[in-house]
C-alpha cells in the first residue's frame, strides 16, 4: 500500500487526492483481480490501474484541478536523445553538468529534491518514481504506464536531465553553485 | 569530454555513446555484456562521465530516501472497509 500511496502522492501532489486515488485504484483492482492471468505481473498491473485512473476519471473528478496539471500529462516527450536535449540548455548548466559537484545534493534539503521532482511533467515524474523508487524494470514500468519500453527509456533520460537542471537552478538561486569551479571541491 | 583511445582491447565508445547508454546502465537495463564492458571502460578513463555517474547515483539515493511515503492510517482503515464489502 505504501508504494501505491507514494506514487499517488507524487502524481497528485496532494495527500487527500492521493488517498482518493489509491482507494479508487484498489477498489478497481480488487474487482478485476480475476482478470490478472500472470500473478507475477501484479505490481505493474496495479500501478497501471492507478495510473490509468489518475489520467482519466480522477482528473475529471478532482476538486483541485490546475491547468498545469492537465497540460503536463500530455507533454510532448518525443524520442530525442540526451545530447539533443542538452543543446537547449544554458551554458552555465552545461558547464556544471559536464563535471557536477556531488556535494551539491548534500546541500539541498530533501524537500528541495521533492520539490524538483514535483516540478517535472507527470510523464517523467512517474517513470522516475516507478523505476528508481519502486524498483520496476523498464518493461514493468512500460506495462504500468501503457507505453513501449523505449518510451520509458526516453522518459528516464529526459526526466533525470530535467531534474538535474531543476536542482542546479535551485542551488544556483540559493548561491550554492560556483559555476567556474570545475574541480568539485567547493559549491 | 573524453576522447581517450582504448588500451585494453575494449572499444572506446566515446562520451556521446556513453551518454546514450548512461541511464540504462545505472538502472541495470544494459544487458549486453559487450555494451557493459565498453561503457565501464569508458567510465574508467573519463572523469567527466564518471563524475556524472557519481552524481546520478547520489541523486537516485536521495530520491529514494525522500520519496518513501507511509500511507496514512485513515487510508489503511478505508481500504480495509472497502475490501470487507467485497
């Protein structure tokens, strides 16, 4: 239940909505459990129900919808490679990205990291959570999200690059980055 | 980025190719032994890619630590009631 709630919370960004989402998903899953032929696929199947419900009924019923929330679900993700994605980034970020200071993360609070994750479009946020937090394989995440495995691969690449940029911007705004320092000894 | 040449019989894939394999490797999704060997060889001599990998590992650890949420007791109770109805 905790993994379902964790993903729901990051999807909805609201504990009350997350509880509703989990309750609806569990009810649907419980009612449809006989349709699950391969019990080994239970986790991706359950996450898929949760995700589908978030995308459809939940969004219509939500008492706290936002334009951003609705638009981000349909983000244009393409299949661009990381190199192409980086072409659009500012030089300062690229300079840091080429030799990042790991210590930067230690200077950002957990809430800042969660804020950066919450700022990602839902498609990327969900892929990262399913793979990196819940430990699903790309194939399982693809099953959960109803997309090809290659799309999960693409979302992981783009999502994490976006996440790094968001963290870098937060650190820069907080005066924690020294863009000219390339030896990683100071932030 | 590195343009070092191989000296151990492993193909030097270069930073561009390493970039494309980067996240799949870190997520345990790079299953071709030759691709793994080439990637690891690149990492062994490319400081830039190695630093990024370290950063990504640290970031993933932070995400895992920060993202774990315990379902509220009210939700647990609600689900028990829900399941009892079936």
